[in-house]
C-alpha cells in the first residue's frame, strides 16, 4: 500500500502529478474543508510536502500523529519548528544547491539595477522624459566599489564569484572565517562601514532577525547601497524605510520583504529602490529542479528511509 502524503501546495504541476501517481496524495491546497480532510486522513499521513515560504500551519502537526518526514520546496528552513520536529522524530528536507545560481544572479542583477537606476531609466525612456528633458541624471558605477556580503555560504560565495568580474573588492561577515581570499569581518557594523554595497545572503531565523538595523545602515552611509536576497526577517524594515527617507543610504535592491506578499507600501515610494517579488529562484529551470528534488527526497524516504538533502 502506498504512503499517504499531504501536499500543502502544488510544487509544479508535472511533479505534483508524479507524486499523485506514486503515492496516496491528498491536496490541502485544493480542499475547502481542511478540518474534514484531516479528520478523514490525518492519521494515515506519513509525509508532508510544503515550501520554505508556506511552512507548516499552526497545529497541523498535532493532527498528523504518524508524520515521519517534511519535504520542503525551497532552501530556507527558518519557517519550521525544528525542535518540535526533532522531538517528534520527524525528518526535514529542503532543496539546496539547485537554486544557488539563479539567486546569485538575481543579487548581481539587483546590484547593477540599483546603482545604475535601471527602473528609473526604463521609465525615463518609456514616459517620454528622454525626449522632453534630455539625458537622465547620472548614475553610479559598480566598478571600483567595495562589496560586503553578509553570509558567505553557497549563495554568498556564488555572489562573490560573479561580482569580482565587475571590478569590486569583496569582504564578508559570517559566524566563522572561510578559507577564501576575501577580507573577513567579525563585526557587521565594521563590514558596513567598509562597504559601498552590502548584499545580504545569510539564513533567516531568530539568530539573524533584524541584524541589518539602523546602526548597520548608518555605517553603510549616504553613498552606500544595500541588496537583500536572503529573508525579509533579516532586515529591520522600519529602519530601512527611515534610512531611505532620511537619505542615510543611497538606495536598495530588494527581493524579499518582512510581511510578503503584503510588503510595506512605503518602499514603493522611493525611486532609488528596485523591488523584485521574491523571484530570485523563479525560473522554469530552477523551479523544476527544486520540484524534482522534492520528489527525489520522498522517493528516498519511501525506498530506504533516508533523504537526499536532509536538514536533519
């Protein structure tokens, strides 16, 4: 008899179809009466499919007494109560590595778009200001700048390798020094003070909540730019809005937000901010690879009681 799996979302239609063919799949996202579904199948569910953005709704695990594994579509796992999972003997997997390239590419895209004011330039051409007013105001070059990266993990290192050809000097802040040639800072304010551009690439969670705060932004300074492709939680968003409003920093490129998708609308009022709707991994190729890894993790668990990419 095939395992009973509860899917909280459609990871990708073709891959959800694979799961439906292999397992007794129940679709939480397509059920109007979710409690009735849980009353009917909750005790049979041994695997849960969710995402790094969706997590696990409060109280759901209590209604899945035989849950063995959570397979998450995404790299971040700060949305999960890992202590509760460990206490219940529930294993957790994510989808690392396969999204590294696209996320790093997006960080570089936002860096250039922010300093070169791509969105303003696009509007300048589209709106007719170019013809009416002439050339748009000058922008800032990336070349020759000092780039500070918060978190030099897989994605941080991929960002650094892409940034170097743009002619930047790279420094980084993290829990420990890496075996790399980049300059290491054990103090985030010191990194910000050194940097012209600050890219946030660290994990989310309690340990990093709000670490990019008013002090960090003040140290970055009025000629400095911040780019966040990490988690909305790592940015003190009110402090960021205040820094933009008061010209404490020069601009920002943001892929993630504190209360997404209901981002603080104040961020939309600044023409020196480039906004992207948490789409860093949002390519067909990467999302397919992530979905395949969800399938592979479930298959590995079903066949040998193991995971391909375990969080633990």
